[in-house]
C-alpha cells in the first residue's frame, strides 16, 4: 500500500478511536474545518495532547504533524509512530531548515501539514510569538492556510501540570486563506495574521467566561514553571501539594478551580507571577553566591547525533554562572550557545560549537530558569 494512503486510513481510524477518550477527559468540543484541498494548519500550543486535540477536531481530515525531534529517539516506539503517522521531525534549538523542507515536500505533493508555530507549549497561558519563517513557509507552500485556536486547554493541563483538570476545551478554525490571498501578502503580514488568529489568553478568557476546572491536585508540578519565591526571593525553593504552592519561608498560595490564586496578592495569576520572576532574574535581585547564580544535582548531559543517536557525556551537577553553563566537567561559554529550547519540562536542548546537546532531569528540577537566564545573558 502507498504510505500516504496508509497514513490517511490509519489517521481516520485513530480519530474515531480517541475522540470519545478526549471528550471524556477534556470535555472537548470542536467545529468542522471547511477547506478544500491540501492545507497548512497553524495552531497555538498549550498542552502535550495538542496533536490529538487538533487531530480529532479536524473530523478525519488527515495531516502530517510537525513533532519534536526527541520522539525520534524512542527506539521501537519511534518505528511504530513513523509507520503509523510519519510525523515530521523538528529539532529544537536549531534553525529548523530541514523541517521547512520536509513540510514543503508534503504540501507540494498535495498533503496537508499541521504545525505549532510557537515551537513549544506556552508556560503562562498566553500564546508566545511564532517562528519568523512561518509566513514564508505559508506563502511558498501553494496550499491554503488554516489558522486554528485551542481554547481552555491551558487550565485543563498546563505544560507544568501533572494531572488533567476537567473543565472545557474547544478547538476551532479561525481563518481559512487561499493560496491566491497569501500571494498578495508579505511573509511578515502573514505572520501578523497568524499571531492575531491563534492568540489566546487563558486568564482573560476566564475573566470573561468563567469555567470551573475540577481537580484535587491541580497545583502539583507548578514548581516546574515557577522558580522564584515572592516571600524570600530565593530561586528553586518552591514546592507544591494538591492545590497549594508554598515555600519553606512560609509563603503559600492556593490555586483555585478557576485558575486564580487565593489570596490574590501579590499575584492574581501565574502569568503575573511569571512576569515578576523574569524581572527578578533579569535584575539578579535574588540570593546567590558571586558569579554562581544557581545549581541543581543529578543532571544528565548527552550529545545528540544527526541520526538521532545519543552519546552520554556526563552525569552530575549543573551550574549556572554569569558567563557560562557547566555540567560536571563540561563547560559551555554562554556566547557560544547559539540557541536553547525545552521539551516538556525535563529536557533542555541547546546548540554549541556545531554540536547539539541535551540536558535531562529525572528528579523534577526546574530547568526553565536556565533557559530564561540564557535569554537574558
């Protein structure tokens, strides 16, 4: 059987199979896509389940999804996924040109493609900026552009969350733009159009139309997104239990079923807290020892080869200094780290000296602070 025909058949079968599961877990609803021929679908990215949520909302319309490169390092499971759905690999913390070429090959062959142009799930419930090359890809694809928005996903299962909170998730196409319409626009204008259409603010939506997200352990995992305590202004001391986030210094807040903190001072939402902690990091207004800003134990450092093979380099302490990042005996000067990104909450990927590296935590260490300080330094 032709691989494309196989992928279409399997996609339709899996859509029927998982639809009732997603409706039960997320209270998922959607709207039918009205688009003829192949399309490039661009969606916001809020949960690890987004490919399934978007796929089910397409009503059986098959598309090749762009997926993080790390799923191509899972051995037998990778082979099964490739045979079933043939996802397009996207190496984070890299230029992504191979991904663009793969997308264009599918689109020019008359196949549809779905991508999450932010590159990763948002941390704070608000849509992040998209990759600048997205507009150019849409313009040169020769296919229709579909903008798609998931609403309610962040409060159901945020990137940092460990448990699904059942409330309401709705997915729907926002706009469908023909190839003829795209030809009249510049790539920058297409980018602006996409960002307008897929923009989502979980907190503003809750203020306008409150939805209750039920879950007894809804705050657990929040310390993977929040790294600074407002009480003692220390890094890495926050902990969570059930619906509480707290610090040994005595600071404590409750995370309600509507996504707001109680009491609501000094921060009403996680987005407000996140804005404050990034400013704290930028100003270095936290307790640290000299040039050593913070550190964590038990990190695994690997080098990722072009064929997805992994080479273990070190297992030890990860230390962030003003001018470098150290893991065990490996030293990476910050000016040489060309790009950095995260997968889920436990993988930190970066490019340095022409090589591609992965830092992995198996103990729940907050790796996000390393990404944020790299952006600042």
